[in-house]
C-alpha cells in the first residue's frame, strides 16, 4: 500500500509567528483531512525547508508526496524555484513520487474567504 504525505509549502518569513501560522494550517489540514503525514515547509526564513520536510516524511515510510503551495498566485517562486527544488529532491530520492498542486488562486474557496473578510469588515 502506498503511503501519501502532504507538504504545505510556504514562502517563509523572518517573523516566526508567520511561520507558526503556516505550521498551524498544516496541522489543521492533517486534523480536518484525517491525514497522518503532513508537514509545513518553507522556501526561505523558516524550518524545515522543502528538502527537510521531504526527508522527514520519507523517514516515516512515505512513498508519495503531494506538495501544496501556500501561495496565492503562480509567481516566480512557483515557476522557477519550486520545480528546481523538486528536481533536486528527485535526484536524491529517485523512487519517491512527488506531485505539486496549483497555487490557491482560482480555487472556489478563495472567493468565499474574501466574501467572509468583506462581511467581517461590514459588521465592525
């Protein structure tokens, strides 16, 4: 049976509370989705980086990883940096399957989130 792990991949920040917020999102994904293997990973200024998160999951016997970019749009980091990092990881873990999802932009829940914020602003 193939085990799947998930990585919530964010930019990262020098403000540790911002990185903690991403870790909380990863924990919520695990809890609400019923996933046993979920890690947060950061491009810059946060630990672990993508390679570190992959190594943690592989160490737990994970054979398939889904990287979920916690980015709004398909900018340079997702067009240039993430594919390069994934290829570097594939060279180290050639039998590991890695899939990368699209960024959050275009997901139907995004408009719901914006509507929620607009309604909150109206109520205050």
